[in-house]
């Protein structure tokens, strides 16, 4: 498999899930740094959904990407550590500005 890079949107198999976790085969944004992805055998990612979101930033961020077939939102509160075995084909990448906003939103959720 090609290197999994920070900021990429990739397909991921999120099953099995429990409770309110995002299920199924869906796109995710890779948040972890490239060296972590390469050496750990895992990635840290957030789920993407095409369902309109009532919650705004910092819980969700609408993506401006034109590579996804539908209007889409990153569910910043749905962060997961995933084995690279769950990660599939690259779809595209978020902009640096979107990546910065996602990380900013996550920092707002967890605090300092």
C-alpha cells in the first residue's frame, strides 16, 4: 500500500462499532503525522458524513472538497485510531486550511 499521509481522505472500514460511533465503509480524514502512520501500523482519523449536520464547529466542519460526490462534513468529534488494515483507497485530500480547522476544532473539544 502507498504511504498514508496526513490530510488525505481515504476509505476506511469502521465496523464493528458500538453506540453512536460512525459505522460502515466511509471516507475519513487522516490526522496523524506521516511518521506515526508509517511506523505505528495505525492512523488517527476522523469520519466524514454526507448527512446534513445540526452541530456546527467545533463538532463538525463542512468540506469544500470537490472530489466527494455529495456535500460532506467532517465529524471532528468522531476521532478514531485505526489499524492501517482498515484503510483503503485514497479519495483525495483536504486543504491545509481545512486540516488546520479540523485540528483547531479537536483542540476546542478536548481543551488544553
